[in-house]
């Protein structure tokens, strides 16, 4: 009586098992490769000091982008006013 009402177990076919195996192998290989990588921080450090090189590099990039943006804005302002000065009608 109970055996008839129990749902049959779903069985995986060979293609599903192959996909699962390939996926597990892929993530295992990714883990091995990430362990080989040279990271820009010291694994022994704790807290934000661990990411000092990363934060310093980010700060340099932000400052460089602000300076470049200011240069482009200034050049654009000067060029617009220069062209406006010679093209305005009195």
C-alpha cells in the first residue's frame, strides 16, 4: 500500500552526470589556478592593511581621472569661448 503511493526515484541519465562531472572539474581547476595566482596583498595581514596596495592603486586611478577630467573640461571651456568670440555677430 505504501510502496504504490511513494514517488519513484528520479534517475539521472548519462548526459546529466557528464554535465555535473564537467562542472565540478571546471570549478576544481579554477580553484587550483586561483591558488597559483600572485595576489597584490599579503595573506598574513588582517583587516584593511591587507589591501594597502589595492587601495593605493585605486586612489592613484581616481586622482588621475579627476585631473584628466579637469583638463578636458578646461580645454573644452577655453575652446568654446574662443570659437564663440570669433563667431558672434555684433
